[in-house]
């Protein structure tokens, strides 16, 4: 069995603890929980009958752990991953891996030096229709890419941001792009390829937060394709969609639903056996707001740990989308097109704004 411990017992920890504590992942089990707020750690500890802690060093020394899962606020990811790497156990961290490129690089280096693998959660890559889309990309069914778009039209009322003081701050969280849309940014780049440049505009339309709740981005990919990112948490009164569209010279695929979970268009110039069944077979209703990819993601992690396989999203792979997010914020702040690779100068993400 792979013994798993949680560090951070906030909102997202509910999903992780359900999967691990209820033993929904073959070969994995929850063995401990830790949070600075004792009541949060206690709630998970008592529900799943595991020890709970307020000090993660004490937890790592007291409990046999094979994989430690970091679910703390994004702005604290780097500090916690680097501190945990000293124990030379594999580490899984929620998205995004960090807020600054410097922090991401420090996390990667620390894990490398201590011989522990760094897994970064990108569960939407494991959504059933997304896996099918990626298969078409790898089979080069699109030919020349023309346009790729993602849309996140979600609803987050003020009470969501008021749950914790760090939410919506530049220093610890960022806005809709860095938080809710980070999965979709990752998917767009994973499907279409490396980005050459970005130009973005953002607004804080309805939420009382430091960062943005609405953003639009145009992208130019190195292969010549264009892209659009549209993201907001100001949809009212409910979540509307989380979607991706890929258009090429030989075909089009659109995945919609509110969690990139419904195959809506699957059309190619050349029809292959099974194409007529894709819309029916590759749409699955997710069980909760986080979608359904976490279980498949954990199963992937267990397979990698048990069989020494290369994991799909390591620190270097996750850094790609983080650099893109930083470039987008740089464009918002400067009002200019930003070319990648680049060094952030105006990007407020991960910084204390005065």
C-alpha cells in the first residue's frame, strides 16, 4: 500500500480525503492529515480514523508516509514542498504548482536534490473526452492547427472569496486565470503546442478582491495557430461552462459541459471506425464541482509509483503553463503583447501589492 498524508485541510481537501480515506484508489490509503487550524485537520482525522497534526514535520516523523499531498494556499506551495522534500518522499501538489517562476524552479530543484518525485495535479487531462481529444492530436487527425479556444464561465459569489483571507490576493492566490482557469490554460497548450506570444485584458467586475475575476486573452502559437482564453467567475447565477475547442484543417473537436466533460463536436474530413459513437461514449457527468479526473489522476500516480513509470505532469511540465499564466498577467499590467520566453517584470502574481 502507498501511504498518503495530506498537508492542508481546506476546501479541496474534501475531494482528496474522500478518494483516499474511502479507499477508492486501489493500492493507496490515507494515513494522516495536517493543518495549522487544528479543527480542520481533526475533522478529516476523525472521519477517516487517522492521526491529525498541526505541524507537518511532526507528522512526517511520526507516521510512515510514501506520498505527501500539499493542498495549502497556492502562495505557500513552494515553502511547503521545499520543506517536505527533506524527508525524501514523493510529493503531490495541487494546481497551480506555484505563483512565481522562481518558486517553481526552487521546488523542482529541491525535489531533484532530495530524490523525490514531484507530481502536479492536472486532473482534467484525465477527463474521458479530453483523453479522446489528446488521442486525435497525437494521431495528427487535425492536420494544421487553426484555432484553439478555452472558456471558463463559472460563478463564484463574494462569500466564496470571503471564506479565507488569502483568496483573490496577488500574494497567495491570483484571480480566475491563476486559480479556476489554470487547468484550461494547461489543456490548451497541451493540445495546440508552445505559445509564441499573448495579449490580454482583465477586469475585477463583481468580486471585491485584489486580482481579476474576468479575463480575455489572445494567443499566437509557434506553429502559427491562434488561440483565445475567456475566463470569469462572474457568471450569474450558476456555473455555465468549462470548455475547449480545437479547430484544424482536417477536423474540429469541441468539449463542453461545466467541467470539460461533454463531447459536443467530433468531426473530421476522414471518418474512422468508431467516430460515429464518440459523442455518446465520451461524455460523462462529473460527480462534483471538481469534475471526475481526480480519481483517474491518483490511479496514474499509483501506477507511476508502483511501476517506476514517468508521470504525465511533473514539475517541468507544470512550469510551462505557469510561465504562460505569468506572461498573460504581464500583458495585462503592461498593456502590451508579451513574447515567451520572458522574465516577469510587472506581473503581480505571487507579489505583495501595496
